[in-house]
C-alpha cells in the first residue's frame, strides 16, 4: 500500500469520494448494492468485485442473495475509510458496469444500504457485557469513540449480525426502555426514513443531535436512533 493509499479520509471527504459511483458511507465503510435477477448473476458480480480488488480483496465484504449483492469496502480493523478503499470502490463499480449491472445506494424496489446496531443502556457495563457476548456467541472488540477514548463492544465473528454496544447510564432508569436500535443510513436517506417513521405513528423524541442522529419512538415508547455520518467530524 502506498502512503497516498494509506491516507485516512474524513467522513465528508470519504462520502464525497464514493458518492458518484453509487456508494454511501456507513459506519466507516463504503457500502453499495447491486440488483440482479438470479443467484448465478450474483455470483458473477461477486467474482468481478473480488477481481477488481486484486491483492486488496481482504478489504471487501459481500452478501449474496438471488436478487441483490450487498458490498462493503473498508480497511480491516480500521474505523475510517482510506484513499485505497475509495479507489477499490470505484474499481468495483467499473467492473460491475462491464457486466451490465450497476452499484447503487438502493431504490427502485431495492432496500437502501443501511447498517444496524443495538445499544444497551447499563449502569455497570463490564458486568453486563459478558452476558451479551455469551448469549449471542459474539466476540469482544475495542473501537475508538473519540480522541484517546475507546469502548468495548460485542461483534458477530461471522460478520453477519449487528454490533451490540453499551451506553453508560448516570442513574438507574427502571421505567425507561433500556435497549434501543441504532440504524445507520445514507445521508440522503435519513430525512425520508424519519418522515416515514413519523407518518407510521412514531414520534420525535429528540432532533437536538441531528444530523448525527434523530431519536424516534414507537407508540409505546420503544426507541430507535436514525444515524448518519454527518456532523461527527
């Protein structure tokens, strides 16, 4: 990897670099989807994506289904996109285009790319974390959350299930739902997703931190945060 390729991109620069090829920035990864008409076509798209990455194929994650291929490009063990990741995404788009398909952020009947996390509010995180790791069959991972700060999360070692992270409570809240979902969507999807949730009977709990996240609740008070990369740099 050259020093230029190793360059870490800010969220705004990364999102702009990958956008034109139909990719969106989600949780530090370049994400896209390809709508196909069969599982053999999905395999063909996946093979082309692997070839496009060449020796850097370890940066590529794939989920193949009969009607779609979901792709994510990120540097292993990194939390921010690199210049190389953006280049790989562009190369994959070109390879998919040669097959007659297209990398897109979704739409036209294809669910937009998104990433789901589960957040658990806890008074004693070290006490509850081992339970969730064990019951899900997950592994513990450490990720940075700010300048010089890290947090422990539990992750699916197979890379399929959502990450579970833990939010520190400052006081017991027995009357409040203490598990909520964090749904990360593309920045151009957030507004319509929030509007759809409100139209479906939800309510806005707080938009004080928008565009980083909106806190919504269902009619019984169960909460979900709709998140984007924006306003986090």
